[in-house]
C-alpha cells in the first residue's frame, strides 16, 4: 500500500493541484467570518449602543472559545480522519455571523452566536490543514498557498460587511452566509465528480484466478482507484483507504518518513513545546500591531481615523504576501533560516515605527512588518507537523488555536500599558517581543526522516 503522506511526484508536483486550490478557497471563505467579527463591532456600537466593554466581550467570545476548542478538534481529526469538519465548521462559522445582526437587540444572544461562529472556525482548521498537507505533499510552499487563503478571507471581510450591513443595517447579516453556501455546494459537487469517476473502475475489478491469492483490501482499492481519480482529491481517498487498513495501530501509524519502508518518526513533544513558546511571542506581536497601529498614528501624529486606517489595511495585505513568500523561501533556504529572518526583520521594522517621523513612514514600516512577521507562518506550521508526525491534527490545532489566540488573551495587558504610558511604549515592547522570539528560535531544530532516531 502506498504511503498516504508521500506525494506521487514530490512535494512540488502536488503543490498546486486543483484539490489544493479547492481547499484554499474554503480557507478564504472560512476566515472571512473571522474578519467579519471585527468588522461588525462598529455597527454594534452605533446601532445597538454597545459599550467598549461589551465589544471586548464579543471579541473574547470569538477568540477564546475558538482557541480552546481548536486543539480538541485537532485530536478528533487525528483519531477519526474527520474531513467532514471542513464543511461543517465553515457552515457553523457562517451561521453564527449570519444570526449576529438578527439577534443583536440582545447582547447575550449576540455573544452566543458569535461564540458559535468561533467554534465553527475552530472545527474547520485542523481538518483542513491536514487535507492541505496531503494535497500539497507536505511542502512549505503548498502550506503557504493554503494559509494565504485565510489572509485573503480576513482582508475581504470588511468590504463584505460594509457592502451589506453598512448599506442595509444589522438585519442584513444573513446575506453574509452566501459565500459559505456557495462554497459548500462547490465542494460537494467536486466530491461527487470524483466519486463518479472512481465508480466504473472499482466495478471492473475482477476476482483473482484460482490458485492465486487476493490482494489486501487496501491494495486492491488503491490499484483500482489510482488510474481513475484525478490528483485533485486523490490524497483524501487514499488516506481513507489507508486509515481503515491501519485501524489496528490505534490511529497512530502516520509517519513523516521520506519512504514507506523508513521507520516511523516519534512525536517530539519537547521540541514542539519550544516551538509553541516561540509562537506565543509571534501571537502577541501580531495581535498588538493589528490592535494599536491605527491608535498609534492618531495619538502620535493627530491624523484622522480614515488616514489611520490605511496602515491597518496595508498590514494584512502585506501579511498575505509574506505568507506566500515564506513558503517558497522555506523550500529554497530551509525552514530555520526563513523563520529567524522573519522575526529579526519584523523586530527591526517595528523599531522603525517607534521612531517614525510621520505617518507615511509608519505605513511603509507597517507594510514591512506585515510582510516579515508572516514569513515564518507556513514554515512554523510544517515544522509543528514534523515534530508531531503522528498527531498532525493535534499539532495544527495547537499551533493555529491556543498559540495564535494567546495574543487575544494578553492584548488587554497591552491596552493597560497604553493607558498608563503611551501607545508608543506598546510598539517598543512589541519590538522586544519579536527580538525575544528571534533569540528563542535558535532553540528550534529542523527535523527530517534522517533524524527519526535522534533526539532534538
């Protein structure tokens, strides 16, 4: 039986299959609802007179429950290969946002549906990340392409919310569910096409001649399906066959080896813990820049809100470009070099913001920070998979859940610092945090099949 985690023609060959692009599209739609939460807050303040404490509570509902739930869904994805969570999570995320404006007259109902949306977003990510890893052959490039889909979704959310809620009011939030409905239909139609192509071949499998043994169930299915199924969703179907054949291994037989005959890699929790610590500094810095860059310009240079929002728009756009570039650079230069370069360059860019003489320099420096802080994003995800090769879903859930949401929990402390000093001080601290992340990144080590028996 073919190793389900080994690409047919190498990582590069599978990095841009139709199956991967389909997953990128689902990521864009799913994370659209992540960005929609922040975009809806001003309308809740203006139309329903929510105070800032109430708004902070809604933000916490979206982030805290999502961060706690995501590792749980990661474990479920590892144990049960729950690919249905891709569609179910996206649908739940859309439902929560669609209902938020309808029930906005009640703060607690709004809180509940926003929290529900956060849980849907959490359910989506581990299963989709695992599927993207398989479709792209585990390369940094394919993971960066998948990840940038999320960046695009977050960036599109403000426009989508303004076009609907800004024009028709909070009662129009059900219209925001349209992208998810379309994406679910497209995904199901794609799966239907693949199954139809597979059926004629599976029906033509003939019994073995007398005196000859039958191949194993998984081998016959693999031999029958491979000629008929296009590369787009081949990895998912092969994996389903492999998972049933390996049930006796307690669902823990996945390897990160370069060849099926290589010994399986063990899970290295110590190395994963160091990576989690590095990611914690990344998370606080990322959330800090997102939350305070507009306020920094208003306080430092006295610009209006429209001018201050330019940097906030530039930051995620540059982040999308940085995410894509990080995957390509990691495949060419190596993950460690890309991760360290991103942290130190982002720290230097933040220092430029601290000493910027005007808002033009701030916008330019914010673009640099957005680009460089996301260079490590995809390499860090694939590195987490290599540290926990037998629990890829768990690794995805932890890195994309708890660690990336830690900044949301600690962000109020940055607010307290800004209240008692200035926003200027916050950015000085962010530069320090990125520098510490850079230093800690030297505790990380690359992991390949050749290091399977060595301690990190």
